């Protein structure tokens, strides 16, 4: 069992959010293997609420244009509202992640033009050749969204194990109208997130960005131990 734990620890340590991709396509068999591993995710009552629209080829270019256009318009309409507020340590961690990326890209804190341009790259899927749009049954509410979060985590580790770079994205579903129109997603589904994936462009400075993790003492309350 030690070997399995070491393998998982390595995947967790090496995985990062890729924000610049090569145009090279991932072989279909590798994508299917990644998805099969993701399918093993635990879910409430084994409901497996996730559905995936896997987009590539010419379709991803059309989707890229549609999603970007809605984002630029400023008329965003997410199915699941974003956080009401980032407070305290959560605000600090959010700022830290942003600063790490801007420092890697050498974007000054007061350079709002470049910061906006970089933010909008979310809606171009950072140039990835593939994107997975994850949805859940609307009737399942929070439970379905939580299950999809577990699915996303598993899928990211599966991708890493196959040498596939990926980035989970909460920004993309904010252009829900474009996604629904282009992918024919029904109103009975909530769009949870996107995962853009492919092969990393290791020459791009965005891919030198890494974020830290809190200590156990900051996240764990031991009771009766």
C-alpha cells in the first residue's frame, strides 16, 4: 500500500493548473481512459450526476468564440452563483493565487489592462485543444454540485497520471447562455465548471506559476484524538 500512497502523493504534488497549451491533440484512447478513471468517483447514493460535453476540433473553436464574445459583453449568467464574499484567510489565499500568476507573467499590480486580458484567456480555454464542460441535474441541487467537485478532482489526477495537463475553470460557466446554445444543454442541467486540457506549453511563463497549501493546523480540528 505504501507504493500506492507514494504514487498518489506524487500526482498531487506535480499537478498544477495549466494556463498555456500546445495545439497538439490528445489521443482519443487517452481521453477515454481519463474519463473511465473519473467515472470511479464516489457520489451520494451512487447517483453519478455529472454529464460531460467533451469538445474538440472545429467545435472547440466555435465554442471558444461564442464564450469569449459573451464574456467580453459583460452579460454573464451563471447557473450557480459565485461566492457572496471572500473573507479573512480565504481572501488572502485568493489574492496570493492571483499575485503568483501575475508575478509569473510579470504583470504589475496596477496594470489593469493586462490583468483583464489574462482573465479573459479563461474564455479562450487558454488555447487548449480540448475542453470538458461538466453539468449536473438541477434537481439534485448542492448534492449534485458537490459530487461534480469530486469528479473534477478525480479527473484532474487521472489526467496527470496520463501526462495530460489540465485546468479546472469556474469562469467558463459564467457564460452559460453561450454554452447552452452551442452545446444544446437543457435547462434541466446546471453548468458546474469546465476543464480545459491538452499538453502543456512548457515555454510559457504562466506554467511556472504554483500556489501553496495551508498547513493541517489551519484546516483540521482534531476531536478525541
